[in-house]
C-alpha cells in the first residue's frame, strides 16, 4: 500500500470536485479567510463611496509642484475646511506656470482644467497659491528670488503678487462669476493673502 502525505484537501472524483477536509486546521483556515473577506467588504465599499465625487466641490486650487510644500498645502486646505472639496491643478511656478509664454501648453491645460472643474463639480472659486523660494521663477524669469528673499522679502512678494494678480484678472475676465483667491505660501507652511490690486 502506497502512503501519500495529505495536504488537507483531497481533489478526488466525488461530486463538486471532491473537496474533503482532513483536519480542523484546514477548516479553520478557510473559515478565517472567509470571515476576513466578509469583514473587509463594508470597509472597501465605504472607501469606494468616499472616493466618489459628491457634487460639493468648492474650489479649484492651482499650486506649484515643489515637493517641499505638498504636505503643507494639504494641511492648509484641510484647515480651511476644504478636505475632499477641491480640485487640484499643479504647475511649476503656479501662477507663473499658467501665464508664461515659454510653456504655452501649460496655460492651455490650466484653462481646460478650470472649464472641466466648472462643468463636473460646479466650482465657485479658484485659489492660486504661489510659494516663496520658487525655482520656476528662477527658470522662467531668470532671477534668483531666494537671494532676494534674504535681502528684500518685499521684493519677492511684489514679484509673486504681479504674477498672481495677472492670473487673477485673467480668471475674472474669462469667468466673472468665479471668486478668486491669491495666496503666497512661505517655506514654513504659513500663507498670506495677496490683494487683487495694490
């Protein structure tokens, strides 16, 4: 007689595939697996529901791609009560990225995103957030704002404010019903508002 070590499941020739449980351990493994799947089902269904748009999107945010501030931007938006209530467009330089002639496709992409956010989510506001020590300003304007920040922070603010106001005016011209917020973030995550006009 030949002896074969059992794996706990025998795929013999009986009805329904002939599953046979040789031990309580195999039964418990299968039961635990089934129970785990049953317990996870409501969690995954809830996560899927939470990820679906609710139609309560308040704003579209344009910010820079700078990796140093991504978490700070999220915290700022959460602190404003906008968690999961805004669309987010990211361009190097934020306002400057949307305006520069050196990357015309970026500006076109920004305007397309505003149009889609209006159509899909009925946004009521566009928030434009530049930040200090922005490398895109060095690339596109050929100036070292980081050095200006150390020597004259007001000059850096003025350069950002000029770009922010120009984009703000363009948004109001194309979409007069949208509110516009112009913001400048420091590297410590603090944010100041830039008035529409000086």
